[in-house]
């Protein structure tokens, strides 16, 4: 692994190549640096290399780091969110990628309404049906979207998935393709406060395939910061 700055540059180059291969503009893909277990000091190196979007798995960990980091970061909650953490999540995260129940949406709505903010959410879909993963089943996603559409302070901007871990990223291409198809289906419903502009899919091992299948957000940890010890 090179320096964090070198790694960011290399990832951006790979994003650009994957975008161009699929007839897309590299600037339409948002690079989210996943900073789980990464110290504020090292996150600072990524920010210095031009990173503006930071993804955290846990609310508590992010709240602990945020005071040591400059303002102006866009925080993305990418891990499972329990309803009892909704209040704290709304304080820091303008983006929640892991909306997976109406109960959670209602908890976020209550907290967002109380503080006068709107939360941009992605519905997490467990496309591969892995028991170890969170997210709604694909066949439940549209029903959840219909329920969330009635909530004033929740803006659903798209869908998110975590693909199974594989050594050959081609194996998970169908997962990304299915999420993109589901987003097109959801867009046809024309629900209020629901747009399907974002697909959060692809991590260090498979983000190029995800981009080829329509990802607009990729969540990259290892390829920037190295393997977690």
C-alpha cells in the first residue's frame, strides 16, 4: 500500500476508467471513504487528498471522531442503525444508507422533525439474501418505499446494497444489476419524496463492476486505508 494520498488517486483513476468504460462521466460517481476504525489523523490525510465524503458504520464511533475533524465533511451512515440511535444519527449524518424498516424511518422522521432537518436516506436491500446481512428483501422494498413516502422529513434518494464477499467481482455483477433494475421499478411508482437518483453499491473488491452496473456512490475503505488490523 502507498500513502493514503496515493491510494485515493489510484482509486479515483479506477473509478474514472470504469465510468468511461460504461459511457458515464467520472464526476457523477461519489467516492465515500469508509473510515471504520481509522483514526482522525489518518482521515485527515484522506481529506487533504480531496476526500469530502466519509462513511461510518457506527454512530458512536463517528460522534467520537467528528470533533477532531474539520467542518465541511459530508457524513454517510453506512452501517445498520438501531432506532434508539436515531436521534444521534440525525445530529451528524445528512445521509443514511441503511434504512431497512418503516419503524426506523418513523424514528428518524420524529427526530428530524424535532430538529427541523431533512434526512437523505437510501433503502438497504439484501439482494443476495444473505442471513448475515441487514436490509429488506427485494420483494419488500417497494412496499417500504410506499410507507416512507408519507414521511415529511425523510427524502429517499435511492437504494443501497452490500454484495457478498467474493474473490471474482464478476460473480456479484448480477447483484448490482438487480439493484439497478429495482431502482428503475421504484422510480416508475412516482412516489412523493422518493427519487431513485442514487445507487450506493460497490466496495474495495468490486466497485468497478458496480460502476459498470450503475453505481453513483462507492464505499471504499481497504483500497484507501489498507486492511483493518
